[in-house]
């Protein structure tokens, strides 16, 4: 971004003139500019702005916005995969979510899936992509502390929303196949062959690191089985999007820093609503990829024994939303037994993701690498995720129940 506050405001104003076109504003004024804390926008820059403008009747309208901006580092932008990620999220906000909401509204759904921030518009420039979103913090939403596992009520709220979100793909594919194919094909193409070679090495390193941390706390046979996951890293990553069976447009990035909650009050922390963030790696994949990624990176040791009940909650939400969308017999389209079989076959994806994402959750702010700075130094993207962390004790504690559960239930 530009170096002076004046230049930043001028640059932001040029983006907003395009992104806020539907708002029919004139005389846009950028009043305040702020940035997020380090680590909140790992794959891009997060800018908070206060904006005002004149409406058609010349009254003033104020906005509190979040600008999600791609990195402008030229070294980083030479990586075509990162550019496709930014464009993929723009496609989700510009096309997938509006079409999904329209489809639900046409069915008269009273409580549709719409658990995403309101998008006012997007901007694509020569060296930047920008998504203009509502500032959820101003509407009372909060992030959950990333170092802490989610509580059961938060887990159930999210899996219910995932159930509804995934159901839209299934129903739309049945009832509006041409439109759905257009959406799914674009998302799939955006993420085709997505991945970074060095990430495979990093996953293997995370498995080794967690094994060493846990070797004195878990049975030797459990540790041996966990280490054997290293031999499956390439196949899990390569086959994630080749899974046969039910496929949906997925979220793809399901760790607990990508959910914001609106609470009943500050004391009880009972969640009333959830907003799902960061759709850059959305894909066309098995719903198990979202579900396993979310559960194994977010579930607590107290709740992991109740995963069967949580899976029931997901499936009930999924099947009930299908019925609301006009699918008369969801149990025939995707039987519960098939869902459980798919879980047993494919949940190792989420288990593998937990080895890396829980490490990231336990990373201190001053340990987080700026990927733009790293790219300018000639480093590969995956190298930013390697290396040890100071809080290895917390990482060990977060991984303990995941490893034990995965081996006990023959999921790896």
C-alpha cells in the first residue's frame, strides 16, 4: 500500500468507487483507516475503514467496512496459485453466495443459510484484489481466542450451518443442474492442482514434532500408528478433490479463526449467530473435508468423545434443509449410513490438517511470518509454515486427544 495516510485514503477511495457502485453513492469520503492485528490476515491485508457518501436524495450515509486486500508484493504475486485464491474468494462473494441465497428465497426458506459477512462489492486492479465487507465487529461479532478449543454450543452452531450450506449444493444440483454446474466448475477450476510442494514436507514435520511431544504420554502403538500418517500425506492431499460420491461447494478453511460469533451477552457467551469467514480455498469436494477439518481443529478433549452426536447434529441440519429445498427423501439421496461410511474413509483429511493448524493456533504473534516479506526474500510459501514454536506444551495438549481418538477409532 502507499506510504502516506493521504495516499492510502486516495487509493482506498478509488477501490470503493467501483466496489460500492450498487450503493449509488456520490462524494465518497474515507474518514478513518485502520489495520488488523498481525496474523489476522495471513493470506492478505485487512483494512478497516469508516466511509460516508451522498445518496440519491443528497442525504449522507455512513458505512463501517472491512477491506480484504490481496498482498501487493510482486514477488508474491508471481505465484499464480495465490492469485487464483484471491479470485476464487471474489467469485464466491460475487456469484456463489448470491445464487445460493436466491435459490433459497425462491423456495420460501424462512431461515436460509446466509452466515457470511455482507459483501458490498469487489474490486480488481492490476496488482490488487479487494473484497468490501461489512465490519462485523461493529455489529457485535467477536472472534473466539484461537488458542482455545471451541465450546460445544459453538461447535453445534457451526456444524448446523455447514449442514445447510452443503445442502444447497445438493438441492441445486438436482433442481438447477446447469446453473450449479457453472458455479461448481468455476470454483473447481480456480482450485485445480492447488497446493504447494513444500507443504507436504511441513505436514510430515508436524507429525514428527507432535509424535515427539506425545511419546511419553501415549502408548507406543498409538505413536507408531500416528507416525504412519506420514506415509499417507501425499495421497490425502492429492485425492482430496478426487473423492467419489457426494460432492458440494465447500468452505475449505475451517479453523476457529475463521468464525465470528454474536453472543447473547458478555457473561454467558451463548452464541446467537455465527459468520463464516475466508472463502479463498473453497472447492468442489466431499462435505467430509469441511466437517473433519472443522471438528479436528476445533473440538475440545471434553467433547471429542461425543463426535457421533455432533455428526448426528450435522446430518439432521443437512437433511432438514434438503427437505425445505424440495428434496422429498434425503435419506435416499444420501443415506445416513453412507454419510458415516464417508466419514470413516475421508476424515483423515481433517486429522492431517489438525497437525498443522493446531500448531498455527499455538503460535505467538511475534512468531508469525509476513508472507510478503518472506516472498521478497526469495522463500517458498510453504517455508513460512515450518520451524518450531515456543508454546510447544500447548500444541502437545491440543494434539493429545486428536491423536488418541484418531487411532482408537481406526481413522488413520
